[in-house]
C-alpha cells in the first residue's frame, strides 16, 4: 500500500530539470549504447556489416530501452527520454548531416533503402545563419566500403536512412525527388568492366538547409553548380603610355551563353566565372559586311561610338566576318562521334538529348560524308566503323541503340576516335572528332595537361576537335575549353534541342568547315589620341605581344561564315575618366617619335589580324587603320547590329560583376537591346530580352 501511494505521488510530480552535466552523461551513455548495439547480430540481406536497417531514432532508442536494468523503471524515464530528446533537438538544430549522397540519391531513384552505414560530419553555420556548403565527397572514398569514415575522430555514426526517412526529410516533394534523381548513381557497367570502374561520377554535394519547411521538415537540396570554370580575372584598364598593344586569340565558342541561359531560366544568377563576355557577344548571328571572295577570307569593320554606361569613354567595336562557303562547294567531311555513355549520362537532358542532336547533324550531312561512332564508359568501344552517310539508316540505328552505363574513361576514347578519323582520313576535306560529354575524364590520363598533349599531337595530323557539353551538375567547362582550344576546334553547350539545331544545323558550316586557323588579333593604340583602354572579354584568350608574329603559337580557328566581334572601352586623351597619372619622364621620350610619324597622328588605333589558310604553316596579315571616319557622334547613330552587340556586352559584364557597369541598369540594357533587335528570324534576340528581365528580377531578391 505504501508503495502504491509513493508511485501515485510520483506519477503527479514534475521530474526535475536535468543539469548540463547530467545531459552530457546521458548523451554519452546513449551514444555508447548506439555504438555497441546490434554489432553482433547476423547480417540481414544486402548488408554484410551486421547493422540493422532502421531509422536513427529506433537505432538509439531500442538498445537503451531493452536493457534489463532500465526496462519498466522510472530511471528509464528520467535518463533515456531526456537523452533521446536532447539528441533529437541537437540533430534538428544543426541541420541534416553530410551523408553518402551517392548512396542516398541512387537508392532513392530506385525506390530502395540505403544498404550501407552513412557517415555524418559536424557542420558549422555560415555567417548568414545557413549551413556552410558541403564539400564534394571524394569518389575514391565512396569506393572504400570496407573502411567507412565512421571511426574517425569527430565523426558521429548514425544508422542507414531507409526510404521512409528520406521521404520525410525531402517533404515528399516531387522537386526534391527530381533533384536527387538527377544526381543518381551510374547504372551498372557492362560485363567485363572492373568493379571499381562502376562508380558514378562524383555527384554534386548535398547542401542542407537548417530551416524546416512549412510542414516543419528538413529539406535536402542538391548543389546544381558543380561545374568547373577557368578562373580568369577581368581585363584591367591599361595605360597606352606604358602598354599600347593588346593581343588575343579569336574565340568563336558559344558555351558560355547557354550556361547563362540555363542558370537564369532555372531561377538563379549564373556563376560569374561561367560568364565569358566574348562568347555571349559572338553567340548571335550578325550581318557584318563580309569579303567578296575566298582570296582574303576576312573583312574587318570598325565603329567608334559613345559608351552607353560611361559618357566620358568610348567604345571601339571591331567586327570580323569570315567568307561563307557555298553549300555546293563544302569539302567532304569525315566525322567521328565520340560519345560519353557513362552512367551519369542517364538523364533526359544528356544522352537522350545528345542522340537527338546527332540525328539532326546526320540529316544535315551529304551522302559522301563519313560518320564513325566511338563510345566510352570505363573502356572505349567502337559502335560504328567509318560509314558513308548514304547509309543513313545504319548510322541512325547505331545512335538509337546507345545506352548509359559505367564510369568515364575519356582518354582511351579520344585515342580510339582519332584512330578511326585517321583510318577514314579525307585529303583536303574536314576530318573532325566531335566529343559529346557531361563531365570529367576520371579513368586513364585525366589531367588537363595529359589530354592537352594527346589533342595537340593528333592536331598535327590534320584532325580537329569539337567539344559539345550536355547536362548540368558535373560539367568541367575548363577542361572543355582546354581541349577545344588545343584541338583547333570549338566548344558549345547543348541544353535544348533548339540549341542543337542552332549549333549543328543552322551553323553547321561555321562549326564544321574551317576557313582559317590560328587567327590572332593585335590592336595598337595611338598615345596621342587614346589615354587608356580595356578589352571587354577574351580573358582566357590573351596572348603575349610577341606571340602575334610567332606562327608556332596556337590560336583560335574561324569557320565558314563565322563572325567575330571584339569591343574595347577606350578613354580619349584629356577625358575626366582617365585613371592613370601621366608619366613624369614619359612625355619627353614620346615627343620625337610622335613628331617623326605625323602621317599617323590622326589615327586612333591600328588593327592587325594574322591567320593561316587550311593546311598551311605560314600566316598571312590583314591590317585596318582606325580614324575619325570610323566614329559616330551618338549611340543611336551606330549600326543596329553594333548596338545590339553592345547591349549583350553590357549584360555579360553585369553578370560578371564588372564594376564599370554597376550604374548601368538591367532596364537600360533591355531598352538598348529592344531598340536594336531588328529582324529576329530565329527569335534569339527576343530570348535575350527575356534573360535580361529574368536577371533583373533575380537581382532584386
């Protein structure tokens, strides 16, 4: 009776608050119980480690409650419940831990529970109160299933996440499930591929948000921007007194514009490093005056106009148009499609889009052209030996049968592709490997330098390279640029079928048929007229002054009908915008030279171009003087295409965070572009206006 009364009293009493010391002891006991619980159990199906598949709460709760000395006692209530509650609060407050995202994403996409333990790493809040972005898990560490990072100091251990846990954590959201599916593990490799080659590409890190959703659940978010870009600083303002010559290589790539478009339409401002202003400008077709015949393959048109974003400077706009080869006279093409079929290509905007894109290209080729297909995923394989386009159904059937699986062994594939191109080599024709991929080359010689060497060696045989990027989240843009630049080719990013149509059909002539190689530009400014200049874009294409006359230095190629635009912001002598002080001793040194060369005093600048004709080793020179006759007094007086390209240049600089355009609004850019849109046959310029409006809205968040 006395015992009953004591229990009755105890049932109505409030348990005392736990002291910090008691909480620490309880948490330690709970974690020790967690570490030892279940390790001697027989391994369930699919789990050789012996851990039971359960949620974190069950794993910690069950062993503690099943201890005989705790079962059914008040001590269990006073110790275990506060300990479990404290642990749950800490996990919720600190956000979702780092997990084996490849395992979670892969199993989620297959509707399975994870079969391996998951490591949790402590996280520190970022300055803005959100969790710091997660680092990418090393692919080799993911392979080492026998030594998971569970026993490392400072790393807690939790149970596997089953399907219900993941569904709760993602708030059962279709968007979250889609995002996780986009990062899923590669499909198993074909028989004969080593197990270590069956790993997926390194996935984007899982960037958790500590704030609960409207339903109070933690959301898993994938970092979609795991693309690697060349880290090039913006061109500085240079003084003509000390550095009057600017030298750079031609760039006809268009990948950057497609990157920017995909980011903006996806609801985010692009990574500034992904914005190459010259590629955005050169993305659009312009009606620049071209040469009359192929004897001189280029014609330069120069316009000097006021700068829209700075009334104290001017723009020198240099437009180059290449000779357009008539379709009837285009040389025969020997093309090798080198296609990435690794597991990471198993996404709608990757291999399926790639297959549709190459079907469009095949339909564009002539009957006497030749197509071969090489795939790579762990090991390279020849899918189609050199086949004439007259047998189109055979080529299209080979494309349709491509399936994803395995890891990415690109170097071996490149070697195999070049061997096929050499086997079907067309003298005086177009011999080109077309590499289509979504990411890295992580099997074989995978450093940029090794691959660069391979490409350079094969380039000397007259076989060029085009690089086409697909998908998002794993694209190595810097490597794409390296390969294309050293393979006498170009790089494009295909994010839609419309972009494939533009790149491979509408611009097939300029993409496939070069009219000149190693095209270089050099501009010399007159110090009597121009105080300073800044080249807009071309940061990754800069050359040394002496490289211009050195025919051994590689540079960009220009294809049939290609247009290339370069824009300088120049500061006239005496303008209040001049940033550099006059040299104390420079004026006297320059005076004799200026007096001796009075014939050129009226010039603003002198533009030079060097190029090599296909198959030739010695370059030719084209020169164009720039004087007051090239200038217009107002922005509106400039030609329509010039104004539109300037609007694109302003937009690219703004996305790149260039300080020169800080005060120039997105609305002003849109107004300039709208007023100079002109005939927009394919709607590219209208789409550009939409991107400007999207950036304006995103920038105001």
